[in-house]
C-alpha cells in the first residue's frame, strides 16, 4: 500500500477565472513532490461537472495561457463524499472504485472556489483543505465585507460606493462623482484576476463599467483611485503566520489587468524585492499580517496595498487563493524569500493537515 499522501488537486470551476485556475493547477501538478504526494486530479468543467482525470491528459494546450482548457473527454465523472476516515471521490457511474483523498488542494480562483464553497464541501466530507476555511474565504472574496472588517481592524482602505444589481440612478451617480471624483475604478465585489474591472474617467465610462462589472456579481464597487505604488506581500501560516519580502507591480497597461497577470508576461514588471526602506517593508508586512488575521485567513493569502506619496499604506485587497502560475506574484515572493515553489506546495499541504488535526 502506498504511504504517499493523496492530494486532491481541484481546478477549473464555474467562475470567470476558470482558465486562470487551469494555469495555476498546471504549475502545481508539475511541481508537486511525487516522492511524498500522490496527486488526485479533479477538473471541474464550466458547467460544474467534476471529472477525475489522468495527469498526462487532464489539460489541453497546457503551455499556452490563451488556449489552455480542461480535457473534458479524458475525465470520469465523480462526486465528493465523506468516507469512513477521510473523504473520497466516488464515480457517478457503476463498476468503478472510489479514490481516497487525504487532503484537498483547491486551485479554484473566484466564486465557487475562493468564496467558501469548496471549503464547506471539504468540511462536510471530513477532508483537510489547503487555505482558509469557510469564513475567511467568504470574507476575502467579498470586497465589500472585507473592507468593512479591515476598517474595523484599524487599517486604511480606499473609499467606495456600492451599486447593487447594476442599478445606477442619477442621484447615485451624483453621489459617486461628488464623493469619489474621477478617475475611479469599478469592480465586481466578488471576483478576482481583475476580471470585470475598469478604470473610468467620466460619467459615460462609469455607466458602461458598472454594466460590465454587474455581469459578474450583483454587487459592484465604485472605488476611489489611490495615487501610490502597488506593493504586494505574501502571507503563509495559520495561527502564527509570517510575511514574505515585498514586491512591486509596475504595470505597462495603466493598471495590473488580466492580460498582465496571466497572458503577457511583458505587460507588467514584477520588481522583487520592491525598492523600500527597511521600515517601509516592515510596516507593509505588519499590515499584511493584520489583514490576514482580521479576516480569519489560514494557510496562505496575498495582500495588495498602495504605498502613497505621503508614505501611507492603503489595503487594496486580499486574495485567499492567489494565482500560482509561473509568472504569479505569490510563489515568486516566497521564492525570493527563500522558499522554493515545490517547498511552498509542501508547506501549504502540511499547514492544512495541521489545521485539521488541531
């Protein structure tokens, strides 16, 4: 009997970040230590079907971020259930055996994966799960509630106005213009990877941007533009988390959009380490840890902040399942902090197991 830990890597999913998830999963699948872990690959289609896949054929066009896709024809349809001791994936058809899972590693960005959904399923199935639990994931995903709690924790966040169900009245537009001015940013409350995000400079652009963002979520944030450097810090741990060195995003597209993050590596420059004084880096690391704890995060998160010309630190957002692609900031920050990609995967798995056993 194999003594390897069976790691259920779950990727794809129903959100608009489906393709991003495939890229992250591809990197993890290639880097996980096969001497210690046995990957159980579970791809979720855009329609929500769970497929148990073979590692050699689970992804098509895996080397191309623009055309990578889940190999739907390769996988066997399964469901996740609670086993006697640990969770199992059970084929929905007859005649096939169940596969045990010792720990779940969700690589599902955005809704249905980063919002507490998969974390709740893992809890019901009695499986350790990499990353934050239900509450931390849900809070980190919803930018509205995250901002409220971060403010309660004494952290600075950008001012914003909420637009629900994409409904903009003249009075609400007037309020936005008087309170926030232009330029401003419009973004879905529950989405990541800069999907549905727009920078706006006038009323017409505001209306169009809200309609775009409303395609992804019923809550839309219109947020003030913060003048400052975009600094990111990675956090790793459970009860005693620690922060990586800081990195800086120098975008060539106006802001750090989807293309810069996942398609065109030349779209933005990732400066690691960021050019900061020792005091500035220490302050940003402390803010990152405060944000992580304020939202009850576990395992991992990437905290994005603005460092203003006045040397103030404004929290932009927290990502509880940050990108894990070869050009993603989270693993790069840890690599420059002394933890290799493979070792990072190992630590995340062990943190999940430790948290489950506590």
